[in-house]
């Protein structure tokens, strides 16, 4: 079954669009124009740091539920599994995200209702159970691993590792209200302040939450990369390179999960272990990029889907992962000379950019099932808009490096000035990307109405 034939996928698109619009009203230029203040009187928004952190965490996890649902639907199409479990998997996932997304929004913005929070937890539990069911459908107990042992072992490894990353976050959340060391806070801001001696040392449980964030996003990206290999049919292009990519993916996923899990006990070297996992994943991504480059021949570069998927690894390496070594190589300068707000902005932007790239890859894979204007217009809007937004965000997050100012007040002022100048570029890119998703969703809706 194709993605476009799944009713759940269409429903997910229809619900995601107003959710994105709602979040857009509360951030960016619309918020600065006064829309957020106008809406605040009707929403549960308290002017406290903890309330802001709680809402931000809910927004991240609502987005994560939507992303995991989309990932599951992609996997059901592209990954070989026991299809006899499909009806149960799809029904469970649908019940999960359809419960979690609305209840999460209500709890975050429309009153701290215990009922809404309870439904939120039920929805998350159902989503996790859907993940367990899909993982079971990959196991050698449900399908034979004889013909494609390596590929199916890697698939199972990626699925189990992603579930493991989710469990790490659940452990932290389960202690909320029962352990004084478990508090509501934004990871990027707390860790930045901690390293500068401006916040208390993180507890083991807080470090577990940090590991959860690292593992969940990185392994989500690895899962989408694996699906990209299946979409590109790498085994037909270069069988040996495909096998090497599979091995690198398995090693990278396991090492990344291990490094993230041991952050509470081996913090001094945990990041190095994680780097040891990210390295093989990057090499696998490079091999996939070579395959995507080969698909541009013979006029393939005119196809916005193929062009966009070819650009995704470039976006990832140039605009996202390259900044880690750049900052790490100047860490002493960053900690002593960069304004605190700039270092926090870098950490926050880094994760948002990574999520944007992975989500864009998923959208392009969905777009591949369509032809004509429904493919071309959204595809080129995302290709141009995504490149513009990420290029602007790259300058924004590294603004102190691009600023011509001396240490102290002048560096802070120069960096703030550069951020102000580059924000319109980011807004233009994000607007084009949003239009890509909006136009496509509206097309699906109109087509559905027309068929009915």
C-alpha cells in the first residue's frame, strides 16, 4: 500500500497543518507583531520561566508524536515486515497520536487539566505500543531473516534502539514530582549555564534526559536515512556499498545509543562515544548521497523530489553537523568571550535545524508518490525555502564568529545586529517551506473532497 492510500496519513496531514499554524502564531514575526499578546488572554500562558519551559517541552513532544507517526507510516511502506500486523499497528498508532496531539495542546495552552494530561499519557503509551508492535513485526519470530539477514538485522536494530531512546525520556518523566532533582527546564539553556558555572550541576536523572534528547533525534535521523536507502534502492546500484552502509548504520546507531545512555555515569567521555557513533552514520549518509547524486543524471535534477533528497545530506553536513566541530575547536573562546545568549541560541538553533532537515526528508519521500503540480510546486518551494532558511540559520547560530566586534559589549551588540539582519532571510525560507506543506495538504484535501 502507498502512503497516499493510507487514510491515517491524510488525517495526519490535515491535523498537522492547523497545529503548525497555531504554533506559528505564537512565535516568529507574528508573535512580534502582537498576535501572541492578543491570543495570550485566551490561553494559559503564565509569565514564569518554568511555565515557558513546560510549554516548550510540550511543543517539542507534540511535534515528536507527529514525526514518529509519520516515520511509522513510512516504515510500513518501505521496510519489509510481517504485514499481518499492519491493521493492529495502524489502529494503535492512529489512536495514539489522535489522542496525544489534541490533549497535549489542551494541557499546554488551554488549562492545566488533569484529564488532558491523563489523555496525553494514554496517547504516548499507545504510540509506544505501536512502535513495539512494528518492532515485533521485524523480528525473526515473525519474518524470515534468511534471504536478507544483514538488512533485516539492521532494521530491527534501528527500531529497538529508537525505542530505547524513548524509554530514557520516559524514565526521567516518571520521576517528575517524586525526585527533587527532576525539574522542568530547557536542556540547552540549563547545560549552557551549567558549563559556565551559572546553574547547579546536573543530577544523574537530568543527564539521562540530556542523553534521551541526543539519542532520540539522532536515531530518528538514522531511521529516516535507512528508509532513504530503501527508497533509493541502493542494493540495485552498488550492492557492496549498500552492505557497507547497513553495517555502518548498525554500528553508528548502537554506539550513539550507548554513548547517550551512559551520560549520567560517564559524562566526561560520553560525548566522545556519541561522536564515535555519529561518524559511521555520516559515512553511511555519504554513501547514500552518492546514490542520490547518481539519480540526478538523465534529467533527474529537474525533479524537485530527487533534487531535494540530494540536498538533504548537504543541508545536514554543511549547515548542521559541521557547526559542532567548529564550535568545539574554539570552545574556550566560546565559553569566555561569547555572550551567554549567543551560546544558548547556538545550542537551540542546532537542534531545530537538525529536526527541520529530517522532517523535510520525510516530506519529500511522501511527495514522491505524486506527479504534476502537486509534486513540482511544493517540491521546489521546499528546496528553495529550506536552503534559504538553513543558510540564514547557519549565520544566525554562529553570529559571534561572523561579527566584527571586540570582546564584551561591542561583540554582543555586533552579534545582535547580525541576528536582526539575518532573521528576515530565515523567515522568508521558513514561509516558503510552510507554503510547500500547506499547498500540498490543501491539494490532498481538495482531492479527497472531489473523490467523495
